[in-house]
C-alpha cells in the first residue's frame, strides 16, 4: 500500500508529470481553502501588506508541488502565514497606528487648486500619472473641478470633487 501511495504521490524532487499534477490538484484545493480562511481582503484591498502574503503564499505552496520542500511542511507554513495575516489584520482594525505601519497611509497630492509637488516627489508620481488617473477615475481632463487628490494605500489615486454651490 505504501508503495502504491509513493508511486502516485512521489517523493522529493524527482516527480513525474502525473505525480506533480496530483500534487498541483491537491495544493489547488488547499490554496482555495486558505484563501477563504484568509478572507476576501487578501485579493480585494491590494495593499503592500496583502500583496506580500499573496506572493509568499504562492512561493511556499509551489515548493510543495514541485517537491522542493516536504508537502505537508509547505502546507503548515502556509497555514501559519494565513493565521498571522488574519491576526495582524484583526489587530490593525483596532489600532490605527498598527494599520498605518502595516498598510501605509494615503498621501495628499492635490489641494485647493495646487499640486503638492513635495508629496508628488515623495510618492514618485508625475503630473502625467496624476492626469492619467484623473481621466481614468473621473472621465475629466482638468483638475478645475477637483478639490483634493490622494494616493491611496492600494496605489490608486482618488479624487474628491468640489461641492457645487
């Protein structure tokens, strides 16, 4: 029986196509479970905090598929990463300070008709980048109707329009 399982599952880095395919299928199911446990924010917010866990999770899980690391060790390491991500996200909800440390803070780029060049430089945003986002987000080509613009923690630029009087 052990020999049959070893023939199907494989061992170490010397896996054939069928063994790697079976591992990939099992890891796919495990990854889906981890993503569900990790919550929707893993893929919806796209802050640096969330991107780091997604990249690391993919890298660690892939090692179990190709046999570069023991399968169950990669699953355990991935489970710990998801648990840590959830714990830190939960604590960040309660602590604004930790939230800013983990996810960053928005940067004001435009206010009262003026581009804030120091903040633009800090954010490495050019005027062309700002104008491109303006067109994409508001379908406008001028900042005349914009009160403020922020670089958000997810990398997008948000625009607050002036109130009509």
